C-alpha cells in the first residue's frame, strides 16, 4: 500500500529549478575542492568560526524553544488532531514506526559517540576535576543532553507540521508547504522553492557528516580486526560500497527495504547493548540508569540555556553548538521522513512517540556503553582513555576488547554501523528525492539512486577537505539557516491550528 501509484510516476519528476540548483551548488563545492583544497578548507572553517562566535546564543534559544513548543502541543487541546483524515489509521505498526525513525534519526552517531563522547568529557570535563568520579557523572549527563529531548524536539516540530499540511490539507510533502501561512501564493513559486533548495543542501551536509562518521568507524574496526590501514582512501572505498548497498534498499522501496532494515537494526543494537549490560558490571550499570535520569532532568533547565559567556567558546563549538547545528541541518531529512511514515497518528501520539521513546533509548544507550567505559576507566583500566585519545572511531572497539568474545562482538559492531549507514543513506536519498520532486511522496527509483550517489560524493569531498572537522564545519554552517526556518515553521503551525480549530471546537 505504501508504494501504491509509484509505478505511475513519470521518468523524470523532479522540479527542474530545485534539481539543477542543488546540482550546481554541489558541483561548485566539488570544483572548488579540486582547484584549491586549502582555500576551500580554510573558508569552510572560517565560516564555522563566525557562525559559532556570533550565533551560539541563537542555537541554544531556538532548540530550547522547540522543545517547550513540542511539549505544549502534546498536552494542548490540539493533541487529539489527526495527521490525516479523522477516519484514517496509521500506515505502520508502532514497532516499525519507531525502528524507522530511530534508524534514520541518529543511528550511526549513537554507535560512534556512545563510548567516545562520555570518555572525552571525562578527560576534559566542563565543570569537574578531570578523570574523577564527578567528571564521569557529568560526562554521561552531557552526552544525554546532546542526544536527548532537544535533538528530537527539532524533528518533532518539522515532522508534525509536514505531516499535518500534507496528509490533512493535501499540500506537497515539501518543507515549503509548512510555511504557507507566511508565504501564501508564493509557497509553490520561487520563494518556496528556495526553501526546498536549502532543505536539500542541509540534508546533504547533515547526511555527509553521518556518513563520514560511519566510514571512519568501520575503517577503525577493520583496522582493529584485520589490520586494514586507517586512511581517507579506505574511508572513500567504504562510502562507495555502503552507498551501493543503500541503492539496493532504495530499489526495494520503503516497505520492503527501509522498514525491514530498520527493524533488524533495532534488534541488533538492542542485542549489543544487552550483551554489554550483562557481561559488564551489571549492578553498577543498572544503578546508573536512575541516577543518570535524575541528574539529566534536574540539570535540564540550566543546561538548555547555558551559553558560557565568560569562558572560551572552543568547548561549546566542539560539542553543544555542533550538535544543535547538526540536528538542525538534519531536520529536513528526518522531519520529512518521519512525516512520510506518520499518516494517521494524532499530534499527541506523534509528539510523545518521537520525543520520548527515542530519548529514552538514547539515555539507556549512554547509561550502558558510556557507563561501562567509565567504570572501566575509573576502576579497572585506563586503556579505554588512551584508545579514545588516539582515535574516537576506535572507542567502541576499545570497550569491547575487555569483554568475552571481543573479536566477534567487534565484528558485530562493525556490521551494526554498516546497517545504520545503509538506513541513513537510503532514507536520506528517499527524502532528498521527495523534496527535489516538489513533494512527490513516491519519486522514481532512478532518481533515488542518483541522490544516494550525490550524498556519497559530498561525504567523500568533505573527508578530502579535512575529515571529521570539515564535516562538522559543514553541518554547523547549514544549521544556522534552519534556526530561522524552524522558528518560522513553529509560528506557521500554531497559526494554522488556531485558524482551523478556534477555541471551543476541540474538547
């Protein structure tokens, strides 16, 4: 049913202005990187520094506002409004829905940073003595802060607005549709199409960041197990292979490809987490879960608005600003994808499902993997600290080498990253093609394959320009644009709900 009518699409269904504008900008980056790698790299880093220096306050306020706005929507009288006709039912079962949004939302990143981020905060904490018990407690709290409610609130606002305008008011599944209350008759003209061009570029940069992380972690795992050298060339080869695998999933379609891979991914991640929990210091890890939850919730208000005006911007630029910008640049991709699979759910169900369940899963992931690595560093061996300092991509393998069946479990971790890699690439290509096709929910298969190739190409370019730092710079620069767009989306969503459901029309 999900793929119905896909065969009736034209061979080329993209909007020419959107399609060729994106090609032009990606081509421009490619040509610039070929002609002068150093100039392109330095320009990218300079832009990142200027954005971080002048707009860090805006990132914090925007993301916090989106979280408050999401919670208000869930418990307001609009919570019962359906994303679609009142009689429609959800298109996917709850477990399939959650698996797809989680795999698309932050799968690769969690595996990459699940061990690395807590250990890095432990080494250079924000407010504690380095390598202390207090630093360990603060490290996991900060990790969950970056991967928890704030991140998913960004996806909630855009995804819900897209689903509402598309399924209920029959607008194209495109970012510009969410701004119709502001753009009016210009929604599907040049101003609206510029919004979609920016959305596609943001999606490509956000995905390129994740694909770069995934490639470096797979490369690190292959080095650990098979002594395959860590290099940009090896990571480029990995991106090419994974992109090819993603095209197979794309050809199979949303229901047969992306859904099944996402469900398998969720099971594999749960199995790996359960292994670490049971084979590690189980009692201590279980004690850490309620402690982490309480510490996180207690610190949430102050962390949300912390901009550290009396200290160097370097820590915040490397962590909080990077994350907020990364999630914002991912918003068009994840928001559009979640909207596409959320027909028939109520606003309350959508918000609570997208906001709470993945946030709880992220908390559990850091409590287990971060907790196990810090237990190891504090009480057993400092080798995990040395491993993370050597290369963050080696972090999860450095943890697993202290467990039984370490080689097998490391191979399983590589496989998990690869599957997350594929689900991010195929769902991202699906979304980019929808946006490039003017909001067509079932774009032609060959165009999905084309955009998968473009994502891989951009990831390769950014790796060549400076690896992870260049990927971060690209994400931060695009994230600023979506601060303004998402604030406008929130305004338009509230305006539309007020117009459609005046007071006393919903009880």
